[in-house]
C-alpha cells in the first residue's frame, strides 16, 4: 500500500530547532547528524481532536533513546509540547493528522562520525501532515516473511527508536518485490519479531500472544493493547513464537501508531482468518479507547 501525496500538505509549516518554516524552506544542514549517519531519534504521533495519542509515553521514549545515544542538549518535554502546539496551530490541524517528531544530534563542524563534532546542540523537527491511517483496515494486509533479520541487542538495540532504519527498509523492499504490504521480520534465532514498521499479535484458542520484545520495538500501541487486554480480562501471553504458529493462528493483527490495529489476512501465501471474534473484540475495544489515550500538548 503506497501512501499518496496530499495537496493539503503543500503549504504546511514545519518546526525546525526553534521556529516554524514554510515547507519549501524547511531544511536542515548537510552537516546535520541525521544526514551524515542517521544519527537521530524519532516518534510517530497520531492527532485527534482530543489531543495526541499517548503523548507523554512517546516523549519519554524519545528522551530515553536520546539518552542512550548520549545526546546533549536534549529539549525538555515542555519545550517539545510547545513546538507541537505551535505546529498544529499554524497548520490548523486537530484531526486526521500524523506527526513525525525527530530529534537529531545536530549540526557538525565538519563531516565525521565523532559526536564531539556536534557543537551546536540538538535539532528538533516537528513535521505534521494531513494523513489518514496508513493501512486499509477494512480489508487487512498481506505480508511475507523476509530474509532480513530484525536487530537483536547485541547488534543494535531495538529499544532505541533511532533513524537508522535500513534494517527495516530492506525488509520492506523484499515485501515490495513480492507484491505484499509489509515484511514480517524474524529475530536472529528464527522466531517472529515484528513487521518492518509495526508490532504483531496472534490469537489462538481464546488467548492472545505477542513476541517477546527481544528483537522488536516495544511499541506504544503494543503496550496499550496489552494493558487493555489485562483490564478486560483477556488472556495475553508474551512468548517466542515461530512462523508455523502464526500460519496456524485463529487471527493475526498488527499494531502501530500509523495503522493502529490492522488484521493480517495472509502470511507467506497462507490465508489467515479475519473473522475471529476475540480479534474483532480487541479491535473494537481499541477503536473506542484510543481517543481516551489522548493528551493535549
């Protein structure tokens, strides 16, 4: 599913470092760390009239990722919230909006890998676009398992929500070549980790299962679904799960900010039922709950 350009986004205002710029002028230096080495962290935010879904959790993850990468001059949550508020107000946005929130290590005095070359402080980017949910949740998505394995902590910890996404992009390329919507990535041991851009759950015999967050990002939406299942008395188990278990599941769905909850209807050519009652219940519950998770910036 290829996202389309929206003419509404032609003249948006983008927040960079400490001020707003028209889209045509929204640029960063060729010496910025995100350009030089993908040296940045990011969050995807969903906006409803009630606010931004799980805003504080997203900002906490942004801060923790930046701390892990030893960023200096990390902007406060209050500063970031104000930047988000300025951006949404300038664009007249309060619904059907996706924000790409990026924090780079900033500009270098000369090209190179050493973070000591970054002497201008970090650079915050708030890019808000008019954008619907990325997947057609009425029809579900088809995926293929990829040869590209998801990073485990001994290679590059998936808990760092960093901008170096080549691991995931290669998996997406393999899915594109196969004519599928997403790549299902395994960990280095061969267990299912996640899709190239979202977490996965499966339903089997009245229980919900999701992979351990060893080699996957423990997503904000994933966590919201887990907490919701606990409140609703729905049995949920984290486990090492194989492709065979997913092929034979009663239902499979993906979770993520850009797609929310999306049925997966095919894996490697095997049809997965999308009419499982427990899965439909979870999707309905989340659709009702998501706006209660919103926070005003």
